[in-house]
C-alpha cells in the first residue's frame, strides 16, 4: 500500500500597514485563508471597525495599490501559489452622510 504524503501547508508572511498606525500588523496565514478573515484580524489589531454614524466608515484591503473588491477569495487566489510574503494595506473609506 503506497503512502500518500500530505502536501506541506504553505504559510505566507502577511504584513498590513494602516496609515495612522505606528506599527504594521504581521501574521502568517495559509494560502487557503479567506481574505475576510485577514481583514477582520487587521481591523482588530488596529482597533477599527466598520461602522455607521452620521458617516459610514468602511475599511478595505489594498494589494499592489489596488482595492481588493472580493474578500471571499483566498490569499492564494490574490497573490498566487508561490510567494512567501505579501504586503497589503488597510484603507479607511468614509462615505459622508449615508444615513
């Protein structure tokens, strides 16, 4: 009986910057991690949350200067299968008076 070797889990060192913060968020994720999980972890780290006051505040991820529109895709789908590191940004979007 042939032994099937498990594919090693590929971890990616993710760094996320957020303009007002003095330090970056850093954590390793597997390629199959959904981007919404990473966005949520980064928001928790930076102490921000999507919210609706008089204005609407929403925090999105950007990769290579482009807004990540679908946070239901995986990290691997965004960056490809072989990178060992990824740098993203958490960006605040404010929509005025959206009550």
